[in-house]
């Protein structure tokens, strides 16, 4: 039994273009061709596609997926065990995000000022004041820094919760964008880059496209910033930098 590329696309919920791409890069080469040269997929091909889509959903780039599936020492059970572990970790991460949203909804009606202890509660093990001295040394004499300090001094627990939830939601959508293999120069990526800039404008200071581009270089060059964005998804820091550049170019 074999299946056409259109049938497989329908089964798997992917586009024909995606299957063509997987064939072109050698990730999923159909076992057969029709007399007319059309791709025909076997049941074994469908099994491999299922494994590919599992790993893609978990955020693995295509080259790593290929390395995992073509490992001669791996067996199907090992792949399933690894995927189960990764999915369990993803579920736990989403559970924590759901809890953060619930807390944010509670904070909306509480209006309680955020104490230093509560800042740690909001950000987990990320201290919002961790880079305060360095930020002041770099930008303390600028109006932007002063504006940022004025704004955050007024924030309540509700505000900090909202900031966290906004970024978590943005990170999930950027993760999905990369899973869909959207390029950083595409409309979707540039849209999320613009949303990222607007988030800074809304909560901290007026972030011009020039400033945003400069920040994007730090997201890659500074290990601490990079670790923050890479925690959302491996490769996100570089992808975001390129999307921010493209977004700035189209506006300037």
C-alpha cells in the first residue's frame, strides 16, 4: 500500500510544500515513485513522518531530527521513551504557565503592591533586579533609563504578573512560528518582532527601531540574554535578532 503526497499531507496535517521540502533535504524521501514520477509513500515512510513531527513539535531543528532518526544505534522504543520524557517536560512547563495566568487573573482584582519576595515568586529563579547595577552603569545617564525607572517604580503585583504572562504567551507563539519553519524575514516573524518592540514601549520606555536592533545584538552576544530567549526555544535568540532587523528595515 502506498500513498500520494496529497494523501499524506491530509493524514498528517502538513502542507504538500513541507513534504516536498523534507524530500529535498533528505529527511523524508518517499520509498517509491509512480510511472509519472510522482512521490508515493509507504507505511514505513508514514512511521518516519510521525517521528519527525513529534520532534518538530518539541522544538527540534530539522538537522537534529535527521541526526536522531538516522542514528544507527537507536531503536524505535528509544525514540518513544525520549519523546515521552520531552512531552512530560512540556506538559509541566505549560502547567506552570497556566498557573501564572491564574495568578495574574487573581492579581487583577487584588491590586497588591509587589514586594521583593513576591518579585521572586513572579519570576521564579530570575531576579528582576539582577542586572540593575549593570543597567545603570550602561544607561544611567540617559532619558530612556530614567523613564524606565519611573515606570517600574509604580508597578503593582498585577502589573508584574501581566508582564510575565505577556512574555510567556509571546514566547509560545514564537516557538510555534519556528516549528512551522517560518523565516525571520517573513510577515509572521516580523509581526512578532514588532510585538516584542511594542511590549518594551508599553512597559519600559519608547523603544525606537534603531534601539530595538541594538538590543537584538545583545540577545545573541550576551550569554545571559541569550540564555533567557534560548530557554523558550533553542535558536530563538538568533531568529529573533534577524526578525527584528527585518522589521526595522521595513519601517525605516
